[in-house]
């Protein structure tokens, strides 16, 4: 064992600090530790963090070797054999792209321009042509990346730092927003007394809304309720942050799921939109998304875009290329695009049939004394079951069925082979 002394000089202050490095001859001469005489003394101040409420469940599920285990935690589509589903349209696009022998050069900071055009056109539908010269967009690192850009931009330039999210909402909204320096406030999404939507926030607030397939409740506003929300947003001067992670999964139809986006855009509500292609193209790990901002004029759009580029450059420089190419290829190719639409319809349809199957077994076969109507009333990938944390814990401990503590189940994880086992488990934990 011997010690070496390293002197580091900082040119700015001319301060010299000493660091004593220890090497161990017993450890093959490898560096085994560093003891700075001043300043840093290791990460003793770093507390152990909790596991992620959604991805932590996948980790627990993986460790379980029970053959009938079920993962209903993460919102990731599975086919009827419980396997991840690679969409045939995506496979075709990848094969065609490979033939083109494309390079892997950096994308511009705001990403692939063709992809951004196609993605935003799909989200804003008929309104797109009338707003395109005021719309600023950036390809994002999936939906989460779009939310990150939104919240960092708002934190820097929006006058209020309070953001109102529905109670409940997707858990990671709060992490992303608070990391960007925004203060999380909640509005009561559903008022059980009026059986209506309840969005209470002071004037000029930032309000996060789920464009379709609300996560975790699976309860979306009706068109009439969206119109009411628009009225309130207008009267109170709110800024709308629209999260659209599930276009196509609410109704099985891309166009029908754009009601909220089109409503706000056509009424010139100041808004950001966060799109994800994780679910509807099954491109989870490719991280394909799009951030867009509706501004007041082309001149404002130009200033906004200049700052957006600076923000992207400082965050991750430029987005990944492969997934956006796949999405763009599908969106631009008429035949492939309609094939994709059918594949999404198929996924949405399988989810609906699993809702029906689960409810039927619980109510008709097992004679549950509870109503399970909400399983089929709710839409999108999730069902907010109403199971309490204790029942959720029993499901994982005794039945090897994994779901988030708030009682949300990802219907996409249910299939014809496990639905009965799941129904029996739910019946068992709700029978006492
Ligand atoms: N917004 C909402 C409402 C979401 O549910 C999700 C994903 C995202 C954005 C972000 O998805 P990206 O993959 O970044 O595009 N929620 C899923 C997936 C797992 C997770 O928590 O990220 C879920 O299970 O809730």
C-alpha cells in the first residue's frame, strides 16, 4: 500500500487543494479510494430513495418466479399471449429504412422536421393548416421529454410557477414538474357530489389536462364537458398544458381522440402539447415524442423557437434519430398509415374485450357483491379499480399479481389465459 499526493490548481482563484489517493498493491495496483483533505467527503449525505411507483413494480415482478404471476403495473401493451407486441407496420418501416442505408448523423436540435410536421398534423387534425405558421415544435425524448421541455420553458418564462394537475394523475407528472422548479397544485378531477368535473384553479394558472384516455382514472370528459372546460379556461385566462400519451387508445380512432387538442387550438388558447408514440406505435424504448407550442404570431414563434433550441441544446443537445424515422415513415406512407390505424384499432379492441371479460367473470361467474361496471365504463389502457393499498399488497403477496398502489391496473397486461385467475384474485381480496 502506498499513497500519492495530487496537487490540483484552479487558475481562476489560484487555490491549491490536496487530494490523497490510495492505491493498493494487494488489489492489483487499482485505485481503491480517494480522501480529499478538504471539501468533498463522499456521498454520505445522499439518502436512499424509494423505488419508482411504476417501474419499481416491473422490477419486483421480474424477481418473482411464480408461473402464474401477472404484471398489471406499467402501461405497456401485451398481446393475447402476454408478449410485447411489435406492430407489423413498425416492422415494415424498419425493413424499408434499413434498405435506405441512412447515416447516423446528428439531427437538428428540434429534431426531424418531417416527423414534427406529420406528428403535429396528426394531433391538431383539421385545425393544423390554420395554425401551422404559429406552431413551434421539437421532437422530444418521448412524452416525458416533451413534458420536461414544457415544464422547463414554463419555469423560465411563464409568470406563475404554480401548475395544477388532476388528483389523481400520472405519478411522474409531479416529479417532472417539480424538478423544473414548478409548484404542484391539485384540482379535484371528479366531483362525486355533482358527478362532474371539478377544475378549480386561480386565474392565469397553468393547468395540465390529459387530452384523452386519462391516466389513471380512465375517465375522460365528454365533449360537452370539454366545452365547459374551454369556457373556464377562457374566463380564467389559464395556460393549458395538454398531455397526449394515448392518441388512438381512447376511442380506437386517432381523429376522434383529437377533440380536446382541436378545441383549444381552434379557440387560440395559449397551449403546449406533449405527444408520445410509445403506446400507439409500441415504440416505448425508442423514445419518440413531440413537443409543440401554439404561439400568437409567426414572429413570436420565431423567438420562442430560438429559446427552445437553447433549452434543448443545454439538456440533451439533439434527440435520437431511429424511432422518429420509423414514425415519420409510417405517417407519410398512405398504405402503411392505414395499416397502422387498423393495428391500433386492434389493440384498443383487445383491451375493450378484456375489460368485458374481467367484469363478466367477476359479476356473473363469481357473483361478486360489488358492481364492476366501471371496468367497462372506463376507457384507455387503465382501469382505476377502487382496490385499496392493503388489497393491492395482498394481490402481490398472495397472488403474485402486481399493480400500482393506487389500485390502477393496466388492462393491456390481461389476456384470455390469465383473466380468470385475475378475477378470482380480485374477488378474493374484495369478498371480506
Ligand atoms: N404521460 C402520461 C399520462 C403517461 O401515462 C405516460 C406513460 C407518459 C406521459 C410518458 O410516456 P413516455 O414513455 O415518456 O412517452 N405512462 C406509462 C408508462 C410507464 C411510465 O410511468 O413511464 C404508465 O404506466 O403510466
